[in-house]
C-alpha cells in the first residue's frame, strides 16, 4: 500500500514540476513582451518629442521672419519718400492684389462654398415655411409630401415637432 502512495506522490510531484516549468516559461515570455512594449513606447515618445521640437523650431523661425518683415516694412516706407504712406486699413481689393494666386483661389472657393451653404439654408427654411403654409391651407400630410416631393413620414414628423399635427391614435 505504501508503494502505491509513493508512486502517486512521485506522479503528483512530476505533474507539479511540469506545471511550474510551463508557468515559468509563460512568465518569461510575458516579461519579454512587456520589455518590447516599453521599448516601443520609448521609441514612439522619442519620435514625437523630436517632431514637436522640429515644429517648435519651425514656428520660432517663422515668428522671427515675420518680425523681420514687419521691421523692414516701415523702413521701406521711410526710404521711399515718393510713394505716399498707405493707410493701415486696406480695402478688400488692395488686400486681394497682395495675395498670391493660389491663396486667392482658395478664398474664392471658400466664399463659393459659404454662398452655397447659405442658399441651402435658405431653401430649407423656405421648405419648412412652405410645408407649414400648405398645412394651414388645409392640405393633408400626404398631399404636402407629394407637392414638396418628400416623404409622408417626414412631413408628419415635422408638423408634430412644430405642434401643428395632432396624433390620430
């Protein structure tokens, strides 16, 4: 009987040693992965720090150039007495002549987009007003939707939100 207990004990000890070895291997793999992650994090931080430093240097350089140009501008006006001094408030036409062509094109593009947005906004307001006017004339939501070429549910919801349409149910 004691032989069987000894065999069971050795078997259990063998299994436990096997599991300890497996756990140790997993722990070392986890530590290696953690070390790699720290290294990757440090590299990322270093890259971002270098980028931010370059960006800061470029910004400082730009500020110096702008200040230098601002200092040269009054000197240029003083050295040329034949040219009358310009007023500080330039008209939009004068400002647009001083801008490069690509910037003017971008400004025109933005202005066109603003005009389109304003037109769409005005159309949506007129759409809502038209829907309300048709409803006040006594047309049903189905007829309004047909005339405005939109969905019946959309018109019903719009009228409900405006407090005009009562729930039929």
